[in-house]
C-alpha cells in the first residue's frame, strides 16, 4: 500500500498472515533507487521524494508549503536526474523559500524569461532596429550599416540573447576590427551596437543596457586623426583649368563643379533631385532624410551654380536625378566617381571631393567671413548644446552673399587672382 513497503524477510510460524509494513520516510541511496520494483512515494527527507507510478515512471517531487498552502514542485525524471542532482535542485528550492519566493512561481518566471530571450537574440533585435530606422537613411547607407553588423558582430554574438552578452565580449569584437587596420570601422560598429541596445531598452526587448560604459577612446589605441586630403588654395588655378578641359564624363565634371561651388557633401550632390531646386529663388532645399544631421538644409545658389544646373538640364532634365550615372541612369553617380576623376587630373591621394569643404571653410575664414555663417553653410551641428538651443538663425541672406563671393573667388583663382574681404575688426 502507498506509504509502506513490504518486508522481504520470511514470516516465522508465530507471525500473523497479514503483511508487515514500514514507512518509506527513509534516506534514499543509489542502490535502493536502482532496485525499486513497486509503485509508491519514496521519501528522502525535507519534502523530497521519488514518485514511482504503476506505469513505471519515476518522478522527483518536493512537497513544501507557501502562503499557507501545500504545494508540489517537479524536479525531474529518474534516472536522467540522479539522486545527487535531485537533492541539489531541492536545496536550491529551499533557498528560494527562505528568501520569501515561491519555487513554482520562480520556475514559471524563469521559463518565461528563457522564452523571451530565445526570441530576443542580438541579431533578431538588431534587424528589427535596422528596419525601424531604415527610412532615416539612404538605401546605400542602410545597406552598409546592416552589412557591418553581419560581418563583425552576428557571427560570434548574433545568436546570443542580448541580455546575456557582456560588455567585454563587445569590446573584444571591436578590438578585432581595429586589429585588421579598420579603426574607423571599429568606431562605427560600436556606435551601431550601442544604438541597438538603446533601442532594445526603449522597446522593452531587454530590461537594462549593459553597454552604457563602453567608450571608444577607452577601447581603441590612441591614433592620429587622418583628415580627408584637401586641396590647398595655391593649387586651385591649375586644378580649375584642368577641370575646364576635363575630357571625361560630363555628368561627373558638372557634379564635381557643384560640390565645389556649394561646399556640400559629395553624397548630397550625387543624390540631388530636380524637385529640390527652385531656379527662381536660386535655392537648393535638401530634405532632412538626405542630410547627415537629419535636418533640412537650404543652400543659396550662385550664378555659377545655376549655370551648372542649366548645363545638366540638357543631359538629365527628364530624369529624377540631376547627376545620374551615365551607365545606370536610374542610379546616382557612384561613391568613388569624384575621387577617380581627381586622380585622373593628377590629384590622387592629395585631394578628395569631400576635402573641398575644408578648402571653402579655410579660405572663407581667412577672408574674414563670419564663422557662424560658414558653419551654417556647411550644415555642421552646433557642438555647444546650450548655444544650439538658442542659436537657430539660418543666416540665409548672409549665406547668399557668401556663396556668390565664393563662386566669384573661384573664377578669379583660375587666372591666379585672389578675391579678398577686409578682415573683421577684433
């Protein structure tokens, strides 16, 4: 009967014909467990017992009381879970009870957490983050961002639950990128990993952000900042003469002129649409989604810049893009087109398209133009947060004068002249 075990000894002549029984509340041993043949509850102590069923099942259980109610906790199946492991599991459950927690409810919470983590791996969350943010980026930019994570983070950490990844593991991945000579890429990847974690916290994919203290300067080795190669002012006469006689693709020549005349980023010119230009107002309005800082940028157009656009009307006015690729008209000029053209004009590794922004800034500052006007023309972000909150002027009238001055300056430099402005009073 349940709760008792039959005696194995033979009855003496004086013993009654009834079966002798003994309680099962005895410490179990491995030998006893191996030799069990009858169903029943075999107790080990402190509520732990093995429930042997008639069907042959052997289940570890632990009786306990919580909140005034008797409860039963499943601890596994024998022999997969042996005696020692069952005792260890029971001991852990008792510790939870001592701490005021219900082991059964804690197990449910642990299962729920495990299920949550199984669908919130770094790769799964990173792809959701990428999809959420993609509309803010140009398609090519979005592709590069996802590709960098797929190449440098997903292989080792992508399948891991986000909450289980330690800062040191991310640091190791970033150092690995630096070791192959790609320090700039290492910085970008770290920024993206941290952005994924911030997004995950906001959208309740993880409870907290363990990557907050990861700072790039404290991970990578110090190095000299390599600025993009920029042409010097004294090189302008020769270069501008070569640009005038450039025999390559006219789309490239005119686009490069536009980069120089407007001091915009090469990508902003390559992606320019005809709908962004107002010829009557001599204004180019780049929408926020195409700007690095995600803020609409209005650019006054000089007479010379308008001439470039009119020249392009004969080549691309029926297309969406102002400067389409001559090979694939539905796509913009490629990223390396400008620098390849510069190389053919004798400026390989000594000048870049982006470097013309630095040249514009240097010349305009040296000629006495208001630095705030110059910075606004370059669409730079105000570094001082307090100043940025109050200093919202677009300086559009000042910038109209500045950009016309700059275009005239370039025309004069073709002949070696220098168009100067008086220095501002100290």
